[in-house]
């Protein structure tokens, strides 16, 4: 096997591990926060669990937002990726394991749990974002490399949700321990990889100036924001909606989430290769419009079976959009600025996740699940419509770059 292909597999395994670990917690999030000491009074159990779950998920992504740029800048300034990925993965494992130990200690308030969750998120985003950057450094086609990342993201989520649901049925803390163990394994594997980061170094200020001179990065950042918003929405509000509307438990909820993530994962690589051939515009713009319509359909279907079918359709559409959006970051960013550019994309995505948790949670709590689906699905459609003029205003060189994926166009 060519070393490039081997490295792609190992890097995809790291991306898989981070997303798998993350999704392990989602199906049983209500029982998990209760085990970690959240105040869920019996008289307002549903509302209080939703609030505690929301803040537990938000704390991780606040860590993402605060530290993703730090990891990317450190990597570009030092010209290294591998040691930072290893450090992020192992420290993230410590964060998960410490959370699992909270009920044993028994004296940590839920605010302290949220601080631990913040630390865990701040560490794991380093492993995730810089692994994506190392995939950007590989040759072989940006769409294919980001397709490999997308497969890892989708498989991690597809398997994490149902396995996490089953683990939660056994013990609410089991997903935390599984996440810690897996991050230790992949963090160790990364030491075997060749570090292909550009050898020339630049100051943090020069990196920021370089990224700011590339306004076309705002396009994938915007789509990354709204796409991750929908993922955050399904992780929190979608999970609670399925359980309340269809009276199902964590195990079945995990399988229902897998209906989205399975096709999303399996189609990432071919969809990424397709965007290498036909360009990024059609997959991103048309795919996002259809994706938004699919989200609206999920909130309108009457049964578990029709919800599963709708989730499969949304997964297919998500697979069309995701690798093309990530590949567009690689197309536009300069080689020496990839760490910070991918950090910016993941920052936008993390803010999107936060938006999905907060907007979805608050709208669902105040106006019901139907309104929450309408808002989030409508935003996905809106961003696609608003971005069309941005594509059309690009200069001829930028247009050729977006159509061919050639950064030298």
C-alpha cells in the first residue's frame, strides 16, 4: 500500500474516533446528565433534562470555538501537525475519563461538570481539526481527501449513535469510558505518520493577514456553519423529538439517527470525487436547498418508519454537500495557511453546532418541535439562496477554481 493511502486511512481513523466518541453520548444524553448531577426536578423533568442536556453539549462546543484557532495557528507557525494531534487526543481522553469519574467523587456540582466538558472539547477539537488539515496536506485530489474525512465523520456518527444508545441502556457512564479508550488508541497511532505540513514557517500575524485576503473562504465557512447547525439540532432537539413523538428509548433513537449517518458516510467519497469532476457549486448550492427541504420533511412525517425514510434521504443530501464544502476550503486556502483555514472552517462549524443546540433548544422549548424544524430547515435553504450571488460575483480565476478544484486557476 502506498504511504499516502496508509496515512489517509490512519487520519480518517482519527476523525472517525473523535466523531464516534462524540455521538456515543447523544442518544442517552438525558440519563447521562442526570448521572452527572444535573438538577432535574420530577415536576419539570422533560424541560429540565432538555436544559441540562443543552448546556452539557454547549460546553463542549464552547471549548471548540475558543481553542480551534489556537490549535490551527500553533500548527502553521511551528510547521508541525502530529505532536499537536497526539496531545489533543490524549488530553481529550483524560477529559472523558474524568467526567466518568464524577459520580464516584460525588462532590462536584454540575457547573464543575460543565467546566470539565469545556476542557474535553478544547482538547479534542485540536485532534479533529489538525487531522483534517493533515488530510488537506495529502496529494490525490481535494475532493477525495475530504471525501475520506467525510466517510470517517459519517461512519463515526452512524456507528456512535446506535452503539452509544445500547451502551447507555447498560450504564449512562459507559459511553464516556468507551470514548476515552478509543482516543488513547488513535492518539498513539498518529505517531507513526509522516508529518507533511509545509516546512516554511510564518508568524501568527502573517497567517491571519493571509486568510483575511481570501474572502472566498467565507463561502465554505457559511455553509459549514449552517450544515453543522443542522447536525447540532438533530443531536439535541431531534433526539428529544423522536423520543417524545414516537415514544422510543435511547436504543431505537440511536438506530433512527443512524438512518441519516449511514448513507451520509457511505456516499462521502464518491460524492467528493464527483465534486472534483463537476465542481463545487452544484453539490453545495443545489444540495443545500434540497437538504433544507429534507429537514422540514423529517419534522412533518407521522411515524417512525417514515421518519427513518426521511432521515435516509437527508443523509444522502448531506453527503452531496459535505465533502464539496470541505474541499472548497482546500481549493481556496494557501498551502502555508491550511491549518488556520481549516480551523476557521471548524470554528464556523462549531458555532453552527452551538446554534443548533441553542436556537433549536430554545425554539423547541418555547414554540414546540414543529417551529424548531421550520427554523433550522429554513436557514439551510436561506443560506443556499443568499450565497448564489456570491458565487456569481467571483472573478474569472476564482470561478475556474471553484469549477475545477484547481487552486492555481
